C-alpha cells in the first residue's frame, strides 16, 4: 500500500539554526499537504503543493514538491522557539490522506 | 460553526463501557474524517464521510467501533466494550469536499482524549 516516510523523526536545534524535514512517498502523489502540531495541540494546515517542482514560501518556511511528485521538503530558516512542534506531511492521493509519522522539532533558546 | 467542535474534550471510562464522541464540523464542509492519535504517532485514519455516507471505513480497527453522520453534519464515533488499548486522542477533521484545489484541506478539532482504565 501507499507509504509516506518522513525524516528525520526528531531534530533538536539551537535557536537561529536552520531546519529541514523531508517527506518521501513510494508512489506519485497528486498533491501533498503539510501540517504543524504544537505540543498538546491538534494539527493545523500549513500548505498544499500540487505542481511538479512547486516551491512556496511562508515567511521563514519554504516548501518544495519534487519534480517526480514523490517527495517534498519543508525548510525553516533561522528557527525560533515558536517553531517547536511536530511537522506532518500527508499524501493527498485519496480521501484517506496517508500521514507520515512526523518530524518533531525542538528549539533551544 | 467557525471551527470544528469536539465533545467531550476529555473522557475517562472503565474497561467494557460504551463511549460516544461527538464532532460538529465547519458549516458547509461536506467531508468529515475521524482519526485517532497516540502519543508520538501521526494521526491514524479511522473513517471518512462524504455527506451522510461513510465513503471509507477501512481504518476502523474492529467491529466495536462505529460512526454515524445521519444528517451530513454532526458525526458521532461510538466505541463499544472499550479496552485499555482504545486510549488515545480522537481527532475529527472536516474539509470542503468536492474536487476543487482545497477540497481535502483539513481543519481539525481540538480532539477528545479518551482514557480507558
């Protein structure tokens, strides 16, 4: 069945350092979504990527969809303590929306 | 409503009891999803409704779990003969549905934390 793998599972950075998480699928995706879940909270939608090679930016966050539409990345420039949380990708091939296990980011002030 | 509302926010029950969890989606969202999430894990798909019908219930772990959405709005997740392993946060999400670009962008509720003693 369809698999979505996220790496790394955990990342611990000093405030101000950059951070990148990767999402890889075994199959071609129609689109990919990224969500952020703060500790104790619920997932909150960040962005959806649809086109091959698409790059979108939200302030310090840069999202990229691979040319083959099988992988995606989220890059955070100059992390802040407010970036703490777990970042999930999900594959929007179908309504089941397969979720990765997420990358948990910790930021040392 | 303005957001997805889930009740109760916390439920503690004894093993073997029956539990109902309620989800009130965003007004106008035709698609509704139930997930459950254990600590350190991603959301685990349970069931998806499009309108009143369960379009995909393949994630329900066994026949103790059942969900309904009789009028295409509010949904109830029902768990019979609860077991300790059912303890988790049960998340509900809704989306516009249909085929547009934002059709399956999920808005989550705050979740219902179920603890089975």
